[in-house]
């Protein structure tokens, strides 16, 4: 039985996570510097969530009707398969 018992894999994962943390830190520092310089506006970079993204469908409710384009796309996909 090897002495490592997964130590190498754990070490690799730890190193990969540390590298990812460092990349995020550098990106945050760059964004902060850009905000201070006025290149980007302060605040979260994403818009508000759509209501349908965070609300569950009530029981018994039917999904909204699909548009004509979506119906045509679905029919084309079925024809190709």
C-alpha cells in the first residue's frame, strides 16, 4: 500500500483552489482600481433577477404559452432527430 493514501491528490486540489483564490483576489483588486478611476460604476455587475427565476410554480398552474418561434424551433429539432 502506498504511503501517500491520496495526499498527492489532496495537495493538487489544495494548490488548484489556492490558485483560483489568487485569481479572484487579483480580479477584485483590478475591479476596485477601475472603480476608483471611474472606469466602471460602483455596485453589483449583474441586474435584478427575473421573478420566474426565484419563484416556484404554484401547484396546478400551467406554464406560460410558448411563442410561435419557440414552437417552430422545437418542431425543427424533432424533424432533425
